[in-house]
């Protein structure tokens, strides 16, 4: 896949803006000015893994007191964010909370309901209850966002596969600018693609364009033992070396592994990697040199298999 990432800033302005965005999240109770851009992704004929490199614009940022599964918010009142916000997305959540600082930075929680002063989520660790954290609320990136500006996709034949935590695979078929479920009739363009997760795209060759905000925080990506995890880095502007992914500590030494693939449509394995608990190893269990060329392209990904479910904390693409 070939990717181009023009940003709506000059290079110097981009560096200055990126260095200050993280502070804005902690200081503001409104949405801060984001760093935005887009990537053109050329899909080969055949199959390719796509990991969207952007997140959707935030609708809220500020401090929040956590009580059980509830995050407090201040002034969350608008015509577009109200008590009926969660009834128009069957089977999938529309928004999520992300922790933006502290030991839980990068953790995300699906919002299941809200009032004008709080949002209720799921699966919050008990250690967070009683704490006050910096957080942001964003709409989920969904499959429709992936094809908002596409060319070359064919109705009812081009498709994506998503791996699920229970080991099943979800297939969605492209049709008329959106997506259908496996029955070829149920609308499914609102299928969520979580941060750091990917889809396997099968097509006759096409181009899709992703756009949104550069993610300036860490990203916590669940890795499930019950499935093959399609995941990737969140840097939309270039490749990331395998040694810089920060994934070594998430892999059980000498047993959990990851595969990188070709970008010619064949999904041929071009690299296999393990961990000794702190460093990435090559297929022969030797440490991968820091200057090794092995890397993961922007908007692309790899497959990870783990023996026990865990999380990978992906470093921020922005240097503090």
C-alpha cells in the first residue's frame, strides 16, 4: 500500500502544534484545536490489512470524577449530544471515553448511556473508581468513514473481515458507498473499528482515503487469546520500526508472536517476531537490532497471537 499524508499545517507549525496538544487536553474543559490530516491508501488487488491512522474529532475534553462505571462531565448539553444519542446505532456504540493522562492513559471505554452531567460506560477497572482523570469523548471510527472518499470499490464483491474477541470473524460487503452485513441486506456501515485495530480488505484494487485527528496520546489495544488480533500503529505520517512499537512487554517470552505481511495483495508473511519479555526477537529468537529495517507502514498492520489475553500500550506518535 502507498500512503500519502498531507497535513493542514506547514512542517514547522505541525511540530509546534503537536508539542502543545497534549497540554491542552489537561487544561481545557472544551474541545482543543486538533491536528488534522488525511491519508490516501492504495489497495492492491487481493487482500491487505488496513489500520486507520486517525481518530474522529473530540466532542468533549476535560477533567472527570469516576464513580464505578460513570464519568462526570461538565456542560455536556447540545442538540447533538443528548439522552437519545445512543438509540440510533443498533449493535454498536457511537461514542467512547478515552483517558488522556496518568497510569491509565490510552484506555478507552464504550459509552452506553448519558445524562447532561455524566456518561455511563462499561468495563472500567475498579482502581479507577474514586479518581479524577483527564478524559476526552470521541465518536467511534466506523467502516463508513473508511470509504467516505473511495474509488474503485465494487458493490457486493469487495469486502472487509474483522476479528472478534470470541474468535469469530465478521464480514462486511461494500455497497453503494456503505456496507452490508453477511446477509447482503442489513446496513452495517456503523461497524466500529477501534483505535489500533484493523480490517483485512479484499478488493480488485482500489483507493480509500482516511482522515481525522492525529492521536496525541498513548493507545491501549486489547490482545485476545481467543482470536488472531489484527492491529497496527497509529502514526499516519510514516512507517514505525518493529523495535519501536512498544509491544515487546505485552508478549509472553518465546511463545506469543506476531506476523508482518506483504503489501502486494497476497498477505504473504514477510516477518515473524517474538519477545524475550523486554525486546523484540526475530524468527530465530535472536534480538532484532535497533537499526533493523523491519517496520510497519502507516495505515497498515500485523497479526498477533497471545496465549493469555493482555493489552498492548502503544506509545504516542508525538514526542513530549
